[in-house]
C-alpha cells in the first residue's frame, strides 16, 4: 500500500519537522538550527524537508507561526483577564526564549491570522473592560500593553532585571506603578 504524500512512519513530516525544531530551540538558537539535523532526527534524507519547505527560512517561519499558535492557545485560559494574558505572554517568553526570539524576529507573517491571535485576545479583553472605547483607542491601548509586556519579557530575558527583583515585582504591581507614574500631579 502506497503512503499518502508527505507522510512518513511517524506521520506528517512537515509537522514532525516543526515540532522537532521547537524541541531543539530549547537548547539552541534559530541560527544554529540545522535542517540536515532535523532530517536525520526524523529518519529521512537530507533533501526530504525541502519537499515541504523551500528553504530554512520557510521552515523557521512555520516554527514561528506554531509558536504564535501555542501562545494564543495558552491565552485562552486567561478568559479576558489582561493581567493573566500578560503573565502568560511573559511566561511563554521566559520558558521558550529562543522560540520567542524567533517569533518576533521577522520570520512569521506579522499580520497573519495565527500571528495575530494572541493580540486579538488582548483587544477583546480591553473591549470587555472599556466597552465605550472606539476601535482606534482599543487598538492603541493594545499596542501600549503589548509593548509594556514585551519590554518586560525582553528585559528579563536579557537579564536586565534580576531573578530576585523579578520575583518580588508581579505584573499587577508593575502595571499599577506605571499607571500611578503616568497620572498628572495636582
């Protein structure tokens, strides 16, 4: 019996390559990721991955997109809680630093549905908290919150915030401080 195109003993080669690349990103950067090594690990010829991906860049784009899917899936647990969404975002970045860097390194289509799903969760949460806001204001607030949380994640990833300080400054506290700092003084 002939196998369906694109399937191997372990199932779908495309999916297997992406999943294995995500596993390898736990210990190496995207630049160090080898398509040849992924092929060896999958038990296929070095050329087989190129049936599914025209280049390593295309493979990395698929890996980044999968990372965005995982982030959006994790965000479903937040049920519209902006703080929880921020904590999930930061936890994802800290637990998967190389994947996080790949996701925001320009490999995924920035306006694709999958890359945008977690941002849409933030926008829905803002609309829930501020039902009278127009879409322009909701979007601007979403960008501001994303920048805040992304910046915190990057600062922690780059060890500009120590683990000791990080443990005593929960996101809710940092957000409250930011709000307080931005309030005009009388």
